[in-house]
């Protein structure tokens, strides 16, 4: 048997997801999983956590269950981005019963579901994929390894049922099993039907879904042809999902963030540095999720036929200064300077103050995020005839000409491995600008930074 209390093991994963440094205990676990020093990390749950931390650009702390010979180990993993590397802290190291034995009924139900499936999948409690059968790669030309650690919605575009609901969301609320969740393969457009049973950990807590995918036929979904893209279903899902998330998650997330900040700020020596760091991680992750909820709510708003904005006189120079002020802490953390308009500068325009501030926070925030340390972000004002212009310029790596239209599309991110948001920010910002009679355009080239130009009618 392993000891019940073991010290934290540390490791470092490089930009190619190779475990280049590790304490003995972590290195041995990785070796028993089939990995070697300097090779890609071999423990699937650790690798998924590393990819998630790298993609979001934030520290991720989570509990995982890792198979180790005939044992399952209950581990707590902290993956923190550091430049191009991810620093690992692994604690816990307690043996735990294999999760299927915690609920034989759920396991048997999952066996029935998957018996005649075309292929199978599994998620953790956050609906991130932890297992995907090789058949999906053969059928759809997908490398299943690339999807591990990714949200389930990276694989599927989910669709409402006839009652306007999503069976998977109802199952999450229970939690319980579901069937009849229609979806479309994001990579190929093929229509599938999903079913799943919940799995639980040794303590009986919800730990994810064991799922099956069945190729659908046209009788299952009238009006949806096999292999085609159902645009209406794709559009309905983000709007419905955003509305439900907004109602269900905004208040709990605000409470989580407030409590985590209080723990971090008031815990002091009694709490300890490590737990203070965990509280900071919780608050940061909560803010990221809250931003996603806000993005989905904004997406639903700007795509409504009755969406409208105010048209009031405003000073774009003042809006730009306020946006820069809101981002000053983030810029300082990234060692980026923001050169904002001077206090005596002004630029009169007509628009919605709150929406203009939202646009400029997005543009300046992106410039800060993608700027190297020591770089400068410039905010300049111009008037061109009847147009008032705010120019946000950075010293980042630039955007190729063929990608400049893509960045304004919904859910588009040029490099998902880089820190960033939901891929909705620029899409929403341009929709808002055009609703106010203006626009957003980009002028950029690889290696030469980017200039985003936000225009409004001048006053």
C-alpha cells in the first residue's frame, strides 16, 4: 500500500508537452504509464490537464484519478503556465477504488448503452473528454488524442429536441442518464445520436458521463439530411445555451469569485501560501467562466432581429482612456505599456457609451494579450471626414492577410493553443460597431503587429 500522506511532486512540461523534469514519484508514475524522460507525458489525465492550462493560459487545479498498475490513484494536480512551459504540482497520491465499482448500476447501464454503439466516449465532471474510442478516428478522420481534455462541444454541435430542450442538460441537473441527444459532428457534419450514463467517484459524486454515439438516419431527424450542416440547430444551440447559462450560473459564479477572493485576501498566514494560490486559481477560473457567460449573452443579444443600441453624443477619447484604465492591471502583469490618449485630447462621436467601452476593452485587451513583454500598445485618435476613428495598435506577431476575415467570425480563434477567450469577442465587437453605424477593420501583416480601427459617425 502507498503512504496516506506524501509530499508534493513537481514536474515541468515543455511546449511540445514533453515531461522534461519530474520528481522521482511523478517520473515513475509516468514511466509505468508508458512514458520516458523527455517524451510526451503519458498519463492521459495529466496530459489533458496540461493541455487545458496551456489553451486557457491560466493555472488549472483539479482532482484526477490516474491508473497505476492495479491501483487507481486519487491525485490533486496544479498545472501553471510559465512562459512556454507548464509547471506541475501533484499531491494526494492516495489509492482509491476503481470508479466503476462505486456504482455497479451505472456501470451496467453504460454497458448496455455502449454494446451496440458505433463508438464510445467519456467525459469528466466538467464535460471535457477523457476517453474517445479509436473508431471515431477511422470513421471521421479525427485524431482522438487531439480531443482529449477538450470540451465535448469541440467534437459535437448539439441540437434541441422537439420540446426545445437539450437532454444532456437535463441529465446534468439530476445527474442521470440521457438518450436521444441529437448532434452533428463538428469536423464532418454527420448527424449522430448520443446517449450516456453518469459515472461516479468513490464518494458517490458525479464524475462525468460514459457515452455512446450512434450514426443517425433521416428517420431519426426529419428534415436533416445525413452529412449536412443544420445551420438552424447550430445557431439555436449557442443562443439557448447562453440564455440558460446566464440564468443558472451568473449568481453562483459571482459568489464563487467573491468567496475565493476573500479567502485569498483575508486568509493570511493561517491559510498558508499554497491554499492562497488555490483560492486565486478558483477566482481566476470563475472570472473566465463568467466572461464566457457574458459572451454568450451578448451573442444572443446582437443576433436578435430587435437588437438596438443608444445613439448619444460621447467623447471617444474619454471612452478610450477609461478602457485603458480598466486594463492597466492586466498590462502591468504582462509587462506591457499602454499609451492612451492625453487628458486634453477629445474626439466627438455618436454612439452607445456602454457598448463603445465594451468594444475598446476587447480591442485593447486583445492587444495586451498578444503583445510580448516590454511591448507597447498605442491608442490613437483620428477624424476622417464624417468618421471618428480610434486606432489600437500593438507589437504582436501580426495576422496574415488570409486570416484577417476569419478573426471576425463566430467562435474563431487562429491558434486555440494560445491564451484567449471564447472566439466571440471580435465577432460581437464588430456587430456592435455596425449597429451604431460604424465598423471595425484590421490592418496587419505577420511580424508587424496589428492595427484595429474602430469607427463611429463623428459629431
